[in-house]
């Protein structure tokens, strides 16, 4: 007879997500996951298959949380100010106790190696393409640029987001403000 789970998967995944967000995939151990999630490794393996399985579910959890900001951006009037607000919303979203944690997706992309699991690479690629596509729609709507220019600007914005994500972990508010102002001037 199968034992009943004594935990709620969404709750333990959220705890794991925060641990991966703080430490990264490579430096997060199974022992740390057990402690943070409050379940033993046998339960982790039974529910998620492996550390990799926990990480995949953590990335999905992160996406769901970040989708709130993306929906807000998608429904805003297309303008530089909408993009500016998204950047600042992201900074608030990614801060914990006033300290920037960056973006779990960006942090993960910085760990990518040739042998990284294909499912993780696909999650990153799909999510990044979604954000880039949204940037392209907004830029096209408020600039009227040709498609090639829109694509270049969308690439610029998605790479700027990666930069912003990393910058929030180290630089102060004035430098971040200057960075965002410069990004938007270049649109």
C-alpha cells in the first residue's frame, strides 16, 4: 500500500525554487534541498525523480510567478514607459530584503554548459523567446520600425534584461536607474 504524501508539492517546489535562485543549480546539494523543502531524499526522488526534476519544476514555478509581470507588460499601452515599468517591476520582484537576487532564468543561463540537461535548456530558450517576442510586439507598436529593426531592438532588450538581472545583484539604485535610462534612450 502506497504511503500518503505528508507535504504539498507546490509548497516544497517553491521552497526549492528559492534555494536554487539563491545558490544556483550546481552548488545546491540534495542535503540542502532536503533541509529547505522539509522532506527526505526518498520523497524527493519519489515525487520528482532527481535533483534535476526538482530544478525543472522550480523553473516552471518561477515562470508562473514572473508571468504576472509579463501579463502586466502585455496589457500596458505599448511605450518606452511600459518597458521601464517592467524593468522596475522586475527589480522589485527579484529583491529579497532589499537585496537583488537577479533572475533565476538568467542565473541558470550563466551556469549552462554543453552537458546541461536538454529540458533545462529548452525551458530557458522557450521562456526567453516569449519575453523577447513580447518586447518585439511592444517596440513595433510604438516605433513603427521595419521588422529587421524591431528584431534588433528586441534582441537588445532581452540582452539588457540579462544585464539588468545581473546588475541588481551588485549595483546600487542610482547605477541601475542610469542603466535603465540608457537602455531606453537606445530604443
